[in-house]
């Protein structure tokens, strides 16, 4: 069904390009490519604006901000194309111009469909729609990370957020996940050389936690370097080992790992999350009663953070200590 609708849409767009010609098709494509570039480049500040205005979460606000910029730039390009067409007033469209217009319009439609479908498959849709998307060969082609348009978008924007979200959706079916105590997920095994490390993001997670604590009238947590080493080692271990759980397959839990590192403690706690971005992970943790309780626990005095970047998103380990 989706393949039929998309195929019909592609044919209609190609026909429209045949009628409009090459010049106006070029402006359509410029509008889409420029909109994608600006939308991804400035999605974060635009998302912050929408978050303050609408109260949406960080992830949804960033998508909304990027899509608003994309459509705004596309509209401006369409108006420019209309004005240019009136100025040029070609007496007739030759065959080459028509073929060029049709080909460029098809490319425009494929690029536009890639963005729309990539975002759509990440949205919470009815189950019957999810089934239709999963059965569609065109949807699979549009969201394939090796597809030329997906590669071009990553190269153009230097931003892997969308592809990470698609990979994460294929893996777990959510934009983020936080873990309850007894749960254990199987992750895609990531080779050590594919892991990315971001010390600044680790400290950024501490800042997010402390902002929540200060807002709740609690003392901020201190950074604990040795606890961070424990957290980082476990985040890496899960990513490389292909599992995600508070209790490792070998049976050790957070208390065991802290003791093995020779770190004394009175009380210790752990939050785990996998998400497309650090901000989405924090959002998910704060929406979970148990994880929020750890973040706002007045007993804890220090914290360590483990964070590794994988092809499907970030694996995060928060360890709270007192």
C-alpha cells in the first residue's frame, strides 16, 4: 500500500517537473537541499526556542525546529522560482528542458521523501502503520544508511542524529530507553574501534543532573573521577559485549563493580540509558520514577558518568555515590 502511494507520488512529481521545466525544478531542489542543511545545522537553537514556547522535550523540539526551518526555506525558494519563471518567460519548453525538469523533480521528491519517511518511522504511530512501514520496500530503501541521499545528508550536515535515531529504531523501536532493575536487553555488538568517547558530554550529563537537583532545592553532586572510571568501563563493556542491564551476564551489579575498584561507599546507585542523544537520555531518565529518584536522592553527594557513542546512539551509565 505505501509502495503504491509513494510510487504514484513520484510519478506525479516527475510529470510536474516535465511541465514546469529545468529552471524551476532546480529552484525546488535548491530549496530542499538548502532547507535540509539549515534545518539540521540550526535545529538545536530552533529546538530550544520551541521547547521554551511549547514545553516539548528536547528531542521533539529539535525535530520540530529543524522541520520548521526546512519548510520555511523551501517556501522562500518556491516564491523565488515563481518570480524567476515570470522574468524568464521562455516561449516554449524544449525536450531537453522537459527531461531535465522531470529528472530533477524526481530527485527532489526522493530527497524529500527520505526526510519525511525517516522522521515518520521514529514517531509513535498506530501498530497497523508500523506494520505497513516494515513491509514497504520503498521505506526500507529510503531509510537505508547506505542510500546515497542518507550519505549525502550526513556529509552535508556533519550530523548523525537522524541516522542514529533510525538505527536505534531498528534496534529497539524507541527513540530512547531507560532500564528498570530486572530488565536485560540484547544490543548490537559494537567493535571497540567503532566506539566514540566524549569527555565533555560526560561532564554535560553531570550539569543536567545538577540543574535538576538545584531546581528541587538539593545540593549539587560533585564529580567523582574514580566512580566515572567504573561507569565508563561498564558502558564500554555493555556496548562491546552486546548487552544492556544493571546486572551483567556474569552476575555482577553496581555494588560489585564499585567494590572491585576499591572505592569505599555508604550508598551507591546506578541509572542506565541508551538514546540518540545525551539530552534525550536525560529526558527519559527524568520521566522514569525510579531513575528520577536516584537523580534527586538527597543522600548522594557525588556522581560519575560513563558515556560511549555507538552507531545506534549513546550508551550512558550514571553512578551515584556517598
